[in-house]
């Protein structure tokens, strides 16, 4: 990308993030470094994909912010909604693309074509380009799916158990509106790359159409993969009192409150209360555990929100429960893993279609 275009473009992107407080100070630094890496590629499409993803993603977040604040809850107990994104979130969405961009730029320099004015993308080669575009198609699709999908009037269903309805914001929860939004996000990246990539003459119009469709579908596939990974490896924590999903700040894990040294199981308290006799027994029941009368109400609230019926609310004991998934990865790790997998699978698919040995991509 030419410096005369790169410098003001990077400055504008950083200024927008700073003025709208969409990124933390360290997040802005990470975004600046990422933008410089994207700008070292001779094609402007790499930087354009980063810019489109950032602008589209922040716009989608702004659209649903008020709705999400009512449907979810932050880990500190406040209303839900996305705050400024940090450096880890920036890297989770762009690190794979940044690595592939540096590899492709090095490959072009190695071939002696980096500075050529007539440099174009030959059909059947430069498979790394597919991985770069697929990264942003997947991350943009996932962003649209999660940020706009929450606007769906119907409650989402768990992707690994479609018969189960889950609360909005649950990791692994999908809806028709969310999938449609994901496809839109993937298409935005696909059409942006199609318009800006300098295709060589051996690309026909039909080839470009097929490429655009494949990238859009790769984005949708990334959104679905992110849901599957989230449903399995990421814990969805639900507040028992409100029935809302609790979100960790900056995509981090959510602490599940409650410790066995701080409370006794509700069943044990019920047992002790049941041993009382007559009026004394009734008095002991209300004294030992006044929350028991609210437990049924909390359980109904949870079930109406879509939480599994096996989760029982207890107003004075644990305030949070893991409703879905295992607490192995946080949201940032899931996003990074998803983007990397989609990029690799897309490159492997391109190698198979174009009959290019994947070893040539690895060894460069």
C-alpha cells in the first residue's frame, strides 16, 4: 500500500477509535501496529478489509447496544452491552490475517514481484490471499451474527442441541436472524475483496462470482464454527436471579460466585428444616433459609429465559451457574481459534480446487 494513502488512512482509523472510545488505549496501540502490518502489503485490499471489519463491527455493536443492555448482564453486575475493546480482542480478530499478510509480502519479495506495478492475483496461485480474506469474512460474520442476532424476536437454540432454547447471549446460541446476519457480514467482506483485489486476466467474471460466493459461505461457516466452539469450550454463565447471561469484560471468563465453605446446599437446609415439628418447625424453616420460598420463583425465571430445567435457582446461595459449555476457553481464545481454522481450511480448499500442493504454501 502506498505511503501517501497508508499514513492518512491509518491516522483516520486510529483517530476514530480514540474519539469514539471504541478501543482502550492499549487496544488502540494494538490496532495501530495491526494497521501498519496490513499497510505493508502492496495491495490496498488488506488494509481495506481491516478498515471495513472495524467500521462494520463497531456499527453493528452500536445498533444493538441498547437492546443487549436489557437482555444480558455484565460481570460487575451492571447492565450488559459492549464497552471499549482491548488489545486482546483486537488481536483475536486480526492476528491470523496479520501473520498471513507478512508471509505473503515476504513471498512476493522473495519472488521479486513486491514492487511491480502490474502485480496481480493469478488464479490458481497465491493461496495465502484466500486465508487473509477468509479470516475477515469469518470474524465479520461472527460479529454480525452475535451483535445483530440478539435482536431476533425468537429465542436462540443451542447449536449442539437444536431442541434446546437458551437465553439471548448464550455462547453457541443460534437463530435464523443471527445466521442471516452472519451471511451478510461474510458477504460484505467478500464483495469488498472482489472489488479491490487486482485480479489477473485469467480470472473470468464467472470465476469472480464463484470466489465471492465461496468467501461469503466461508464467513457463514466461521460464524457457525464459532458457535460450536463456544457451546463446547466456553462457559455460558447465567445469573440465577434475573435469568440473564453474564458477560465478562473484554471477552474474559466470568467468575462463578459461590464457594462450598460459604454456604450449605439447599437440599441440606430443606432437610434440616423438615425435621422441625409444629410451629417451631415452621419458624425454623423461615429462619434457616428464608430464600426457599423464592427458589421456585427463581427456577421458573430461569426456565422462562431458556436455561436448562436441571439448573435450580437459590436466592441466597450461588448467584451464578454455568448453563452451557465447559470453562476451558474465553471468548477471545474461541475467536482466535475459529479465525485460524477457517483460514487454514479455506486455503486447503483452494489448494484442492486449484490443484496446488499445500506444502508449497507451508514452505513458501
